[in-house]
């Protein structure tokens, strides 16, 4: 592993019966899900804000973000706190329990067929035993989160035109 | 006890009390320091005279001041402490370990009694402390001397110096007594009026409330004046009784004036010159509030300027814009400057830890010493106050859980006496506080195990100091029975961390098994603090800086006029456009009463409609930086002690939002 490469350790989480992984370097902490303070007029996938380590951070409902059906929080629900350069945001996921090592050779590039809109969120797909794991590209998810409103507006426009 | 009867003069009394508490604090700080230094004198034939003398004087002052404000339970303890130190000072007794403990107990009782008074709780019962103090030396004998504790004219040294100086300058001192009454008050003659009047005859040096023989309240004043007795009689009229006041009589018996001369006013001149002024924190807050208002005005100015861009010639517009930017920069500096005046050295907080360590060492059978560095590091007053309990907790933990028993330490090749280091320093915009001990460190495996059980640590996740810190700071988790007296008291590690984070700081942990533990706390040098109204909109709490709100009024729905999308409230001689926050924020409407917060001026006036006003709070303002949550009308967030984020409303922006809505 060279200096500028990320370690091969990942945090696994589950979202809508699918396994996802984020690089352990990008995860600041894991939290139980508590109450969030809703922010008026924020995008609908933003559940609200929460105070963490003295910072006000946005909480993104990843189910809503990926257009899965929302579901109520329970004991297993977790807040994965992600640090991406200067930004800190929280992702709500169905559950997160595992810390795993995924060797580089177990990771494949995402097939062309899932490219495009969702493909850009993935760094790759790994197979671990009989499990398939989607490697999330955190930076892209965050970047896209800001653009999403814009996208939605454009989609609406296109709909009108066609 | 007497406060209820003097309501008309409560302002004056409150003022006296403020000064009183501030002075007591100063004395107690010095007392604590001195007592610690005195410990080495236990069993010595001659205790350090300078120390004993200073302690004696301070207890004497505390007694006098407390008697003056009528806090007998404080005055009496101070009196007994003073009595014992008088004996010590004259070398009539030797300082024993038992007596030394008595002094500590007494000093602690003073502190507790003052806190109780300050928080307007029941006066502390100090009978047992006094009984203990009476057994020391032959204090009983000294106690029979008439103590000036009950004398409202017991004077602080400062006042005495002023009196001697006035006499030396050829003035006479007169004692006036004023008994307030409802009839006089109706004529505008109250104690503040009287105070002001003294300026016409001379200088008011001292004033104190007094309980009269009939149980009523009067006020005694000492005034230095060049007036003759006849002039004073004429001036005093019917409101005031007067008598000449002899300064020499009031001097404490210890003062040297044996050669028949009046004390020369040398002391007044020799007052040590310091560069410090004592300022009421409220005044600084007022200043801060004014700065806040300036910031809002400037923002409005900028809005206006932007509106003029198309109309004004380019170079003129740019010139105005530059001035505006200069004001913005200056305001930032001004704000910073005011914030810095709130800074106090952390040394006093550290000094208190010495006492904690001493107490705990005694209870636990462990041996420890405290090494302090960086006590001159300055930190915001509010931060110091809030950090007191958390620091205490960590220090207690260090002794209770960190340091091992002397035998164990020696068996491990360590000195029997453990060391706790308290360090502070400033680095850039951050104050760093470290609490380190050379104890057994943290049993990471054990903590990790508990973390795993609680689901705080993932399967296979490496155990890092950050994770360990997360686990020990998780609510409800502790690695050792915290039932022991020391650690069980006060706050847990989760509160420690919460406090640090509430102040915008971060915590770090370092430990080496068998070697020790080190907590590092980084806090911002200055805080963005504001007084804010806490309100609810559809059940959700919001904060709005008090400086932005001109008025709060209940919305009388019958006085609201609606047209198109607008609602206008008639108020006084003007109309105020309403902005219903639940609508602006897409929240469900709430039933029941509604209140309007009037913000802005002139055409920019608006009434923000909320459901309830919960109260006024001092909040620490946190910026919202993430683009996902930067929404119009919200300027930041704060936390009110329950860990939940509360959004801060941006008054100026909401007015713009309202106006924008009206135009469309």
C-alpha cells in the first residue's frame, strides 16, 4: 500500500437488504440514532442536524437519498459519521456492525450496466465469501447530494418538454 | 433575612452584594493559596509570619464585610478563623495538623455559605463548623471579645485607607443615617437619591444597610466633607441624622497608631498599582449586545447598498461599498476585542484542584502531588466556569481510578507518590488544557469489551484511543464502580465531553498501560456568545438573538388585517407585516396563542409569529457550514444543555424573505 492510498479496511453497513462498505478512513464515528433537529426548507433526504463533537452536522437519510422507501428507525439503525476533507456528515443506514478487510484483488470495477447515475456513487464491487458488497464513493455521494435538487428541477423540466 | 423589607432600595442593596461577592471571591482565592502554603508549617514552632498575617487580615475582612451585609453565618465562621490566626500570629499556639484541618474546613464552610447566599438558598448552618473551630487553640476566649461582625460599620481596609486619606487632607468624616419610609419614597426620597445628594457636600466613602433597634432598616453612610458641623446640620435637614465619625476608633486594634499621631495617609498612596480593573460581566455583555446590533445595522446597510447598484455611478457605489467593508472589518475586530476582555487566567481554577487532590489523597490512602503549569493562560470567563466541574471530574478520576496505591506503585518500580499534571497553554486560537497522571493507564481490553457489548465497537474493529474515549464518554457506561465517594459525585465522563463540545471544543485521550493517562482538551479562545430568546414554532424550538428583537407582543387575531397573501398587525400607531414562521418553514400550524417578535426598523419591520416564548438564555453560537443545511432564515445552531441542536433564526434574512414573498 503506498502512502496516498487508503487502507484496505472498511466499515460494512446494510441498506435495503444490500451490503455497502465505506473505507474506514472516511468514517469518523458510529452513533446510535437519536433525535434530529429538522431543518426547514432543506432537501427532503436531509433528516435534520445533530450536534457531534461540537459541530453542527447534516444527517442524510441514505434510504431517502437513494430513493428507497423510508422506514422507521429502530435499535439497529446507525448513524455513520463520514469525514470528507473539511466536511462532516452523517448517513442513516439500516445497520452497521462489521469492520472488514477487503483486499484490493477482491474488488472489481462496477460493470458498465450500473454506470451512469448510480454508477458514479460506487468505487467498485467486492465479493467476500458469498456476500456481494458495494463500495461507496463518499465524495461522489456528497457532491451529488448538493446537485440533486438541481437535477430534480431539470428532470421536471424535461418531463414538461417531452 | 432583611432583603424583604427593603424592596425600594433593592437596587442599592444588590449593588452592594455584587461588590461583596466579588471581594469575598478575591479573599477566598488568596486564602486557599495561603492555606496550601501553610501546610508545611504544621508542627513548626514558628509558622510563616507573612502567611499567617495575610490569612488573619483576610478573615478579618471577610468577617467585617459579611457582618455588614448581615450574613451572620459567614461572619461567625470568619470570626473564629480570625481568632485562631490571631493566636498563631502572636505565636501563642503551634499549628497542629488537626488545627490545620480545622482551617481548611472553615475556609470550605465560608465558600459553601457564600455560594448558598449567592444562589439565594437557605443560609448555611455552620454550627458544627463553629463548634469545631472553637476547640482550636483557646479561640473561645478570643470569641468573647465583641466582634465587629454585627457592626454594619465594620470597614474594609480599602475604606479605612480612604478615610485616613480624607482626614489627612483636612476633611472631617460624618456618619449619616437614613431611614427610608413609604412617605419619603413617594416624594422621591429614597436611598439612591440620598446617595446622590452627598456629592454636594463631599465624598461618599462607605454605605451599608443597618438593622435599627426597632427592627427596621436604615442605611449608614460615611462621608468626607469640608463642611462645619453647623453646615452639616443645615444640609442634613429632616431626612438624615448625623454624627461626627472618628476614624481612629474604627481602625482595628492591630493597626499601629501608638505614637499618638493619626495614621499618616501613606497607605493610600502606597496602594499597589495594578493594571487590572474589575468589570461587571453584565457590562461586557451589554457591550457585546451593542456590537451585535451594529453588526445587524451594517448588514442592512449592505442590503441597501446592493439595491443601489444599478442607480449609483459605478465609482461612487464602489467607494461606498469599500467603506462598508472597512466597517465590517472593524466590527469584527471590535467584537474580538470585547470578547478578549472577558478572559481570565485559568490559575484560580487550577488552584482549586489542589484542594481536591488534597481531600482525595486523604480519603483514598493514595499519595499524589499536583504539578501545575501555564496558570496564566487566559480563557473566557464563561468557559472557565463551565469547565470547572469537568476538570474536577477528570482530576478525581485520575486519583480514584488512575493512581494506584503506594505499595502497588513501588512494586512496579514507581515512586510511591503519584503525580498529576495540569497544564494549560494557548496555541493560535485554541486553549489547550491537559490533565495527565502517571497511574495505571486505561485497561483498553476491558473498555473495548464493554464497548462491544453495548454495540459501540464493531466486530473486528481496531481499538484506538479515540474509540476508547467514545466508549468511556458514552452515557451510562463506566469501567469501574463509580460508587466510591469521589468519582460518584458531580458529573460523568459523558457530561465532561458534552460540556467540552458544547463550548466548541474537542477532547483527546492518550494512555499507556502501567504508565499513565492523559486527557487533552482543546477549547476555542473566544466564544460567540449571545443572549437569545428561545421560542417554539409548531413545537420545535428555535433561538433568536435578543438584540434583534425590539418587542414581543401577543397576537390578537382580531387586530390582524389580511389582504392577498399578507397579514398586517395594527400595533401602536403603526402597522407591522406578519411572517408566520410555521408557514415559512412548512411546519404544521399550532393552535392556541401566538406571539409576534418585532424585528427590524422602519420599512424593514416585521413581526415573526411564534407559538410560545420559553425564555431568555445565553447561547454559544455555532456556525452552520455545510451547504446541505444552509437555508435562508437560519444563521446557525446552538445547544441548550440536552445535546439537541436548536436552530438560530436570522432576523434580517427573515425580513428579506418576507419582503421577497410580498413582491411575488
